[in-house]
């Protein structure tokens, strides 16, 4: 799921912080 949101684009901003 994390990878999916990362590819999304705009969500990457928040997803990246959550993933890290």
C-alpha cells in the first residue's frame, strides 16, 4: 500500500513522511 500511495504523487508528500 505504501508503494501505491508513493506512486500516486500528491500523496507522496505525506506518505513519504509516514513511510520513513
